[in-house]
């Protein structure tokens, strides 16, 4: 079989700027590179010297799609370092804020970025002409997620109400009740979204690899928990750097993460559902059963089904959170805590997977060290390892069809490329 190269200079329908380079020879994969050429943003560098109250505001600017997970990870890491305890109501509102983020991000991925691949369209624009009801459902759900962020966080993009120790204002009960009404009304749309995803003809491909997510004994964890995996990992977030390492590659501005002494791993909806499906709402579990999703599932394309089930879980769980809110007056004034020296750690579940933040502060609350690892940096190498095994199954197809299949695998992970490009170390001898 002659050499067949797959070159995608600009992967479409993903957040950020990435490319694919795949080389084959006689049916064997010779090279796979998931290259991220979006320039680094040096967040860890320019956080140095900033005050502890600024960290969550700055890190939320890493991304416009998922600012909420960055905010909550930063807030939890700061509070961990300063010894600040937050109330149950603050935790509940942070969960609700996170579920809003998950809803809008998952719907964007499912309908706008992924669905065109399976329905034979090049974009949501052309798809909308033939399937207006599908697109209207997507827009309705995405607006719901954005509005949850706005009501709880005071703004849909880069919310401002979440601060160290709590919230600057507690949402009005009237607005929360209106959100609840819309959530109840949207439950049918969430169910139909899960059923829509289950009907897609996903490529039949499996590769056993380690799946990692937050774990909890009593809830579906998204803002805190232990790091657990399908291969027996079960550690506290403070132990993160003992078990995960990063390395640089010369074709990407994003670092690659691996489990120490093991290898690449998968994070995101598929890992979360595989590891926590019993903690999901009863309706979400029923939808997984309808889809024939029986954990453990190792087909990365099944991210689509897991993502849709998480939308239903987020809608149903958000209703429960609103029902249990007491609306206690706990508004905090930013900069109301006395800083102290310390180091804090936090891992949260961004829509695309685990997100790690770590900061060290001096006794004036000034950042002396910052360490951030995003979901896309966590799974970048795993994407390449999936492609190494997937490509031999499709390489006999026409080049255009094989290329599309490779792009679809990348889109299944829903990479957030802008999040992944932070600090790189330059060897001055070779620079």
C-alpha cells in the first residue's frame, strides 16, 4: 500500500487553532501529530505578583467558552491556600453556575460542532436550512445555560459575582424561580438531545486507555472530589503533581500530560460517565440505558452520548439545587479576608474534563507560583494514541473520507485549544 498522508492545516469546528499531521507507510502509521499552533498566552507568568483577589478574574480570561471552571478552580485553590471555608449555599451556587457552563458548552459541542459531521453538513448554517427545529432546540438550551451563568454569576461570559469566600450578591428568588420554570420546561429538550445523540451512527472503534475524572461517594462531582480512574487511581487533589507529569513537543504550544509510569489518559464526559454514572440523576441513567451505554465504554466517539446524558443530568440537578436554596444573605465584600502565606490546590470538572489550578502566595497574598493544567493539555497525547490505532482501520478509504473521520475523532474530544496554551520553557541554547 502506498504512502497516504493526512494533512489538516486548520481543524474546523473546534475552539482554537489546531492541525493534524498523519503519515502512513504500507498501511502502518508512521507519524501522528495533533499540532496546536495557537500562540501561548503565558498566564502562569503574568499571574506572578498579582493579588489573591485577582486570580479568578484573570484566569477566567483564559477562555470565553469555559470561564466558569477556571474561576471556580482558582477560587477554590486560593481559599485552600488561605484556609477560607465557604458556606453550603456558596457551594450550591457554584455547582449551579458550573452546570450552566456545562449545559451551554455541551450543547455548543453537540449541535454546532459535532452534529454536522453525522448529518452530512459542513456547518450549522447549512444544517439549519433543512433542520430548523433541531437548531432551535440547540439555541434554546444554550441560552438556558448562558442565562444560568448570568443569574448566578451576574454575567454570562466572565461572571463577576463569584469571589473569594462566596458571592458579592445572592441571586433573587424571583429570578431563580423563573430559571427553575425554564429548566422544567427544557427537560424534554434535554431528553430529546440525549435521544438524538444515541441515534447517530458513531464509528465502531475502541481503545482501552485510562479514564480519569473527579470521584465522590455522594454526588456527581463537578466542583470538587478525589481524582479517580478506571485503572485504580484514587488520590486527593493536593497529590496531583505526584501522579501527573507534563512534557513538551516541538510541534505544539500545548504540553502533553501523562500519568507517571503509565501513559496518556482520557478526560471529559466519557470518563465522568464511566466513573460516576451511578451518581447521575435517575432520568439520565435511563437515557444511557436507552442508548445502550453500558460502562465501561472505551470508544472515544461515545463522548457524544455521554455529553448528551450530562446535559439531561445538569438540567435535572439544577432544578434540585434551586429547590433546596435557602437564599440566606451571605454576600461578601471582595478583599474582606486577611491574606496569609500558603499554597493551594484545586481540581474541578470543566466541560471537557479535569482542570487543575495551583498557587503559592506570600504573607501579603501575592502570587509567587502559578500552575494550571487544562483538559485539552490532559488529553492531547491520548488523541494521538487513539489516532494511531484508528487510522489503520480507515486508511483504505478515499483520502477525503479518511481525513473527515480523523477530524471527527478530534471533535469528539471537543478540544478547547485556547485553554491549553500557557507557559512553555525555552532552552536558550537552542532558541
